[in-house]
C-alpha cells in the first residue's frame, strides 16, 4: 500500500485501505461570490482575499478550494470561509504548516516553550544533550544518540515528522527536505 495521493485517481491495480490525512486550512475572505469546492487563488500577492481562479477577466494560480463541506450554496463577497490548501503544496505539515503564498507568522513563545519541553524530553529518552541536538540539526550533520532505539525512530515517519516540527518551531527555521535528508541518525552504543 502507498500513501494516499489526494488529487489523483487511485490506480486500479493498487491496494488501498482506509486512512486519514491532514489538510492545511486557512481562514480566507471571499473577494466575490464563490461556491463550496470551487478553486481559488489570490490577486497581486494578497493572501487574505480569495478569487475564483478562472473567470472572464483573468486566470489565477490555484492555491486551494473553498470549504467543500459548507452547507451554504454560496460564499458571498466579504464572507469568511475555510480555504483547503492543495495537497502536496504545504511543507512542515504537523498542525504548524507553511506555504509559499503565506508569510511565516511568528510562533508564540508558549508554542516555542512547548516545543523546547518536547525536545528536552526527546533528548532524555534517547540519552543525548539538548544543545548537541540543536547544534547538529542546524548544521545538517550526523547525530549520534545514546540509545539503539534511534533506528525505531528513523523508521517511524510520524515520530520523525513530529521531531522536525518541534525543531522548526523551537529554532524558528524551516528545514527543507534536502536538509532533513542530509542529517543522518546513528546510535553511539
């Protein structure tokens, strides 16, 4: 079985089971009347007001769709709605997401404190120093943990994503997939 690829048909010969996915959502204001499930984009880099991506006047790059679960038949100009961002366009997906159309918002100190606490507990569990972990992650090099359970972590996709999310929140830096791949994890046993 493969990961679900939203926005694409499932190949007939591919075995799939029920699953759940995260979808990045953002509160948006309608620039004109929109319908649930309709594709929207932004004009002139204004990521606060959504417009239909294809109209008689212009074509915009699609960023997402209007909340497809709305019971209303229309979202009127000035109404606020949840915009569902397109799959595979968001990075750092773990409730704290980033997207090229939106400026990074400042992470609150309480979120940073929670991430620091989570990272310290991670370091305690895997017998490594907090400052060492941060330094090695920032430099994108080899990280040596003092517990052979490190191999369980690196093969647990959700645990690794959670780790990277907390690292991004704590450091205020976005780590690209390339940077993440450059960091190697090993046991110091």
